[in-house]
C-alpha cells in the first residue's frame, strides 16, 4: 500500500542568531516550522523567556529578481564563502487580516549558514534597491466591495 500521499509534518529547524535581531538583541535562539496550509510562509519562534513569533519566507519563493549581497564582515561572521547556499529568510509583517495587507522586509534578511545553523540579520549592501515594506498582498481597496 502506497502511503506517500500522507502528509508528515515538516520537522522544526533550530538555529541561533548570536547577536539577536535588529531591535531585539536578546532573542538569539529560534525554531522554525512551516505554517500549515500557508506555503511559502514559515513561523520562527524565539526560544526563552520572551514568547515572540515572526512570520518569514524565503525570497526565492516570491521574487525571482531578489539578489543578496552581504558585506565581507557579515560573510566572515557566518563563515559563508563563494558557492555557499545560505538559508535566507525575510520577515513578513501582517498589518491587517480583513482587509488583508501584508508586507515583507527585503532590506534586512536573516542569513543562516545551513551547515552551522548560525545566522545573522544583515542589512544588504545596495539595499536602496529594495523596500523594508515590499507589498505582498494589499486588499485594502477591496474592503468596500463585499
């Protein structure tokens, strides 16, 4: 009997951001898991005393033209070399659900070395090409149509 159709929950992935997030320096240990029925979104949860959860996604899932250039210092901190394939996550802001308005920060992604699972939130070199509130979904104009 083929059971390949049965969906197993994706495992949680743990990673560390030793210097914390921008504005949240005490948050250093995280778990990430997909948000069920909402691909490509994932939830990252800070481990520890502060119960903070953020929604993130990989930019390659929605923006093919996104190119990431990090500083030499950030690459050295993360032990990322030419040819490395780091995990890149952008933080999503859900401003409202009804009407739905969702943006993503393309300027300051989380960059995680997949081998060491150490990461850092970086400010991209050449970040003026991107927005900290790139619109993913904006149904605010449709609110009166229903």
